[in-house]
């Protein structure tokens, strides 16, 4: 059975959000004949990143009955999410579809069309908090590369659309075909770690208390210092009991967890730019030992320090 995959774009969509999943489904279709990929937008052709223009069907002319609807992300996702005609057409074509999904900030477009209500979803790490704040009925999973909740499928940013498409091919036709397509495209069938590895420098929510702000700055300036709860409380001009209550509410994590994340961030920067051994990096960043640092990296980023260095220091082109 040939399944129709409808990729929906708009002016300002990111080319990779479109091309990645299209290449996955097209590659799988060449092997098994299982997919027909279509590209559509309200009004037909549209502009994408890099100043390129895509030829596309007019979404208003696409008959209901496609198997999978996948909305691309892009720099203009806000305008797309607010476009009443795009929302109306998405609801129409999604009504009879087996799956409805998005790549990156395309999740905002689906949310604007009312297609994510009550679902577990993800999006680009930089926009997870915003998606959750603007859509209280949606459960946002910030560290996932992709999420499948019933018929709703969503992915993290840009290249994560390839991961999502491979997962859907595996769902439809099994791991063997998905693995073949992944090898042909020279990508992971399932990449290690979550998307927190790309957002370790994410911002802390605004903090009102001056003492607490000063403390956070001090930890960032010297992550290797001995940051005990009692010492942090004194630095923040609070009693230890009050500090233990206030810190998680304001920062979002307990004090020890926050210090660990700052140390991981500091170590990641050293690993990206230097050749020091792991024991040296661990001591410089406050971990004490390479093993302690390894466990912290696994908790925070889902990869080992050596794996992080290998993945983020260079593309290997040299």
C-alpha cells in the first residue's frame, strides 16, 4: 500500500525541515514503493531559507485522505501559526489523516490550528518553554529528539526531522528498511542523547532576589569552587532552610543539580576547545575525578565527556 505524505510549508520555512523528511520517505519509497511525497502550501510555491523558492501544490486543492501531514518549521512560524487560511486547511487535511506531525517550530503551526490539544510534543530546544507557556493544554517534552503520542508526531529542531521520518518508516515498514535509509543518508538510525546536549547553555528563568542573582553569577564565574548548600545560602543572604525552599522555585532545579549543570557546561566548553585529559578537565571544573564527571555528563547530556568532545569539537573534515 502506498502512503501519501504531505509536507506543508510556508514563506520562511527552513529548507532542511522539508528536505530531510522528504529524502527519508523518498528513499524508503524507492526501495518498497510505500510512499508518495507531496509538498503543499497555501497559494502554491513559497520561499524558504537561503532565498530559495520551492514549487508546491496549493494546499487548498489537496483532497482529504492523505496518510501523514507534516508541517515544517521556520523563521516565520509565528505568522504561519496566525494565518487563518493555513489553519483552516491544516484542520481539513488533518481530519482524515492517520498521522499529523511537525518538524521544529512547525509545532506552533499545528498548535495554532488546534491540532496539539492534550498531546505530548516537542520542538526546538530554544522554543520549548514558549510552546508550553502559550499552549497550557500541551505537554512539552524538552529533551526529546522526537515524540509520538497517538497520531501526533513531533520532532526537535531542523535535522531532528530526519530522525522523526526514520522512526515513522520503521513504524510502517520495520527497522530493516529504516536502517537501510539511515545508512544511505549517513545518519544515526537513533542518535545518542537528547537535545539537551545542544542547549546546555540555556537561560535560567528571571530571578527577582538580588542575593540569588549574585549567587548564580558567582557559580557561573567559578564552577569549581566548593558550593555547599550552607555556603550558597550565605552568599545569597538567606538562611539554609529558606534557601532550600526558594532556590528550586526560582531556578527550577535543586541547588546541587544546578551546580552540576553549570560544571557540565564549563567542562563542555573546555572539551570543545582543548586537548587536556579528562582527569584534568574534571578537576578544573569542580568534579574531582573523571568518573564523577562522566556520571554527570550522562545525567545532564546523555553522552560521555569523550563522546561529547568527539561530537562537538570538529566535524572531522580535517
